[in-house]
């Protein structure tokens, strides 16, 4: 079994729904189309799938006629992003993608001001919202920075390695999610909202074509929400092994230490220095896989427990409640 499924905090769904409420959209319809409900939204410990969040974004954009999720100073009409993508698909390099896209958005979307510059060995993309107070939980800001990293990465057929991402606001309550969104350090209380990467990658050629753009646009923003985690060296090694493991029940710290050619004692010390532990990482992988498996109604909870390495369903129930604040059966029922 490959543990490749990830989850995202319910925070993002709640923050995005704020704009929809102010716009007067039918919240019940939005939740129904995205597979959410009030019980899930009221539990701040709950995590949801990237597919659920993607469907919520699509619903808000479509019904609100606003690519900016009804959280900007003015709407960015539904379809503006798709139009921009159809224009920049003809670019020859990553540098052209950013320059043309920034120019286009600054002409047609007054709710934001984008900037792209080259300084030394870095390329820096910045984003300023015209009225940031309309986005008090930073849902739009997070979404747009994610978009402007993920879409250009897709254009050149490889992830753009980020050096850092900066935010003007103070560290928010959901700051732990940033390492799951942006594969780099996140800095707060900075002078601009930005991300930076190595300037040398700007010459990378655009490899996508008009033919596969339509399928990409139909999936968006799902691909953007799939995790591109930033982890220190040993944390990343352990996560890679856990996510590729065929049996969580048989996966131990001793086995992973042997696989990466170190001792258990050294691995434990390295993880401690990186601010985590083997059990925390294992629980993170099992939590996200559990959320994915619970979305499959015909899969018994007892079977899910065994797949995740629990000897008894009761032990899985206790662990899941600890991870999410609710039991597996309640979580599954709330999604139906």
C-alpha cells in the first residue's frame, strides 16, 4: 500500500466560506457540492481531503462569478485565470510565464497587484491585495501564492524549488499548514507577501501545450492542494519510507534506521533535533490515509484499522479521535 493521500485543515474551508456568506451565496449548496456539512465545519480539529477543498473552491468561484473567492476588493471574474493560462501557454520559458502572467493580471484584476523581479541569484514573486482586510484569515492570500507557485511549476514540468515564502501578517494559528503548502521555510511579519527561488531556473522551457491545458484547468485547483512538503533531511527520509510502506503494522523505527544505514539511536536523535519523532510522523501518515479510506463507504472500519497497523478497531478509534477530535464512525457519518 502506498500512503500517498494527504489532508488539509478545515480552517481553509471555513475561511473560504466567509467570502461566500458575505456575497450571499447559498452555503448549503456549496457544502453539498463539495461534500462538506456544518458538523465537519464546526470541528476545528477536523481535516478534509484536497478533493473536498478543491470542489469548494470551484463552487464558490462558479456561483460567485469570482476567481478570488469573494474575498478581494473587487471580483476577478470567473474564468480570468483560465484566460490567462491560454495566453501564457505560448510562452517559451518560465521567465516569460511570470512576466506575461503578472502583466495580464495587473491589467485586468484590480483586487491585487503582482510583481516579479530578479535580484542577484534570486527570482522573487510578490503579491499585494488591494484591501487585505477583506481577507482576515488569509485564505485568498494563501490560495493565490499557492497558485503562482504551482501553475508555473506545471508549465515547465517540474516543481520550482522555493528558497522561502514571506508574509506581512503575524504567524497565524494555522501556521503549521504552511510547511505542507510551500516546500520551504515560511517567514512572518515581513515587508511583503512573496516567495523566492533560484534565478537560474527561469530559463527552463515551457513543456505544456494547448492540448493538455484543458484537462489541467478542469482539475484545478486540485493539483495545487496536493502536498509538496518541506521537511528537514531525516524527517523527509522517514516520511518517504512510511508513505511507501506496504504494511504499517510491520514498519518500525529499527527497520527504517537499517534502510537508511544508520542506528536507531542516531535516527531518534536526528529527529529530535529536527523537532519531531518517529511516532508523530507515523501518526501523521496514518491520519491522512485514514481520512482518505473513510471516504470509501464500502470499506469497513475494522478493515481500515488493520490496513493502518492497528490490532483492534478500538485502538484505531481512540487514535483517530485523538488526531481529529471525532471518532471514525462519526467522521464517516458527517460526510454522508
